[in-house]
C-alpha cells in the first residue's frame, strides 16, 4: 500500500511492548531445561515428543481421533524442526505469501497419515487444498496448517506453530496448536478442559476493554473498512501488540493476554484454535458474534465464502466490548 496509515503507526508504537510482554506459557518443571536449551542451541532442533492428551476425549470425538491429531503434529514437527533456522529456498504463492519445502513436506506427511488411518475423512490443508474422503465423504474433515507463521519460521522466530483441527459436520470439535521448538502443545476437545503440555489451562478475566492486552499478527492484515473497524478496538485497549500468529491464541488460552482480533484469515488459520480457546473458558466468534463453522467445499474457498475475521477474548464482557467497537458504523 502507498501509505501504511494509522495502523502501521500503532504497530511501531506497540512493537516496543511486544518482546517484554510475551510471557512463556507454564510448563512442567522437568521441561524447562529443554526449552532453555532450544533457545541457546540455534543450530540443533528436534521435534517435540508425544505429550499426554491430558483429558479424555468427549463422546463426540472418538479417542482414536485425538490420538491421530497428536500423531499428525508429531509427524509435522519431525520435518519442520529439521529446517528451522537453516538456509531455505523460499517460494511465493499466488497470494504473495511465502512457502518452503518444510511446509510442503510436512503437509504431505500429515495427509498420508489421515489417508492411512481414516480414508473416509476429508482433508483441507493450506498447501494442497481440499481432498474429500472415500466416496466423497466429509462428515469428518481434518483442517491443518503445518507452519502457521511462515514469515516467523523463515526469519528464525520460534512463535510459529503447527495447527490441526477436526471438524464434525462443519463444527471444530478438536484442535491442537504445537510449537515443536519450544516444546509446547495446546489441546482442545469439545466439551473438555483445554490443556497445555497435559496441564489444564484457563483464560484470565479482564472485564474491561480499556485494560486489555490485545494481539494481531500485523496491522497490515486490515484493509479498507476492516482497518477502520480494527483501529476503533486498538484505540480502546491498554496495549495493542503484533507478531505472534497462532501463538497469540495459545497465550490467551493460558491466561497471558486478553484479546485477539484478526482479519484476512482462512479456515486453516483458526479452526484448530477454536476448541482450545473455548475449552479454556474463552470466547471465540467472527466479527458479527457468530460461531466459527465451515462445511469445507472447493467452491466456498474459490468464492471466498468463509468467515475471515475473528474476535477472541478471555471473558464474555471483554469480548462484547470488542465486538461493539468492531461493529459497522
């Protein structure tokens, strides 16, 4: 854009707060030395080991599906961590967003696992699109993004993540956010408490938007009318911050920030995060206050018929105030 506008000026003023405000999510004491080592040894990374699921799956989500979700992020982590902070050839997709061999190979491995275990399940991934299950089935649809935050990945910042969601008739009922470098794994299952590395987590109550610490990936994701709507929220919060991609939602679910408002998203950017936030007592809707759902069709993606803006908060009061600020004028 010719001018970055007020959004970029807000970003510059907020960036100085960001590094100081990102608090690491709580992890078991036995893992702290490992996490410290991951930061100190930039040239050596290994995928996170399998974490316990923490809670039993709800009746609507068979436990074998929860097991597969964990195996999917394990498989992705084995690949992505090998490439992290190495010299990579970076390609640009049609929308000018970057993609690497790590993205492509990780998604291919994830797709192969789903096909092998549940061939009737549909798959939707960022890199290879929609693939219906056997006989055109899509009652159960896996939605994943092997590297959410590719720009962070290619610049060596360990705040990207692997996202895996399972939709049942369009509703996200299972979600995992995995950060294999930091060895942090969030899991949300419909009807059950969300966990971080097997420990139950909960959002914090902010109560008033003026006291909120709010994240968005970048102010440049808001254009036209959306920019004006976002800026009304940014001007009301205590501190607007940027640059965490999916990791910001994990911070919110674990009680470290209060609001996430984003736009220009695809279903693979947020579906995995919905059960995690809801299972931590948070609120997760689009900008109209509607629940996030997606029936998963090729035509819907081609025509842009999906919810692309999200408003997330740790408590209902703050969420309502954020929605009021986002409302069209």
